[in-house]
C-alpha cells in the first residue's frame, strides 16, 4: 500500500473518530431524549466504523499509531474549532507541536 493511500485512510479514520466523539459530546448536551439517543447512536456507529477501518489495512499498528496520533490531533483541533467554537490556547499549540513532531519522527525516520 502506498504512503498516499495509507495517509488517506488515516485521514478518513481521524475524521470519523473525531466526528464520532463530537456526536457523542453533542448528545450529552442535547435537550431531548430522542435527539440524545439519535446522537449517541450516530456517534457509536462512527466510532465502530473508525475501529473497523483503521484495522483493515495490513500495517504495523505500532508504527501507525505515531502517525495517526499526530493526524488525529490536527483533525480534533479543527473539529473543536468548527463544531464547538473552541480555539486552542498556548499549551495546546505547544503540546500539539510536540505531538506532530513525534508523529513525523515515527513516520519518516528510517
């Protein structure tokens, strides 16, 4: 599997996982029972889809995790900004720089 295809799969996984987490968070704060249950079920389906998709390709889980954590961090921050209007502060930006640096190190060091 090429690096480009692997990256695309990981990007989709990060979007689905962050989206599932966001749906569950929205469900926790939903005003009505029906809306809450619908958001919980949608979030659970998204998180199941993430777990299934991320484990389908034949890649090394340990190596994958470094790249995935960095990618997930970026996607999660974009979801936080887009869905919850939460801007990352200085500690998140500095910590995120370390997370991304570690992901790049794990991915590209040969």
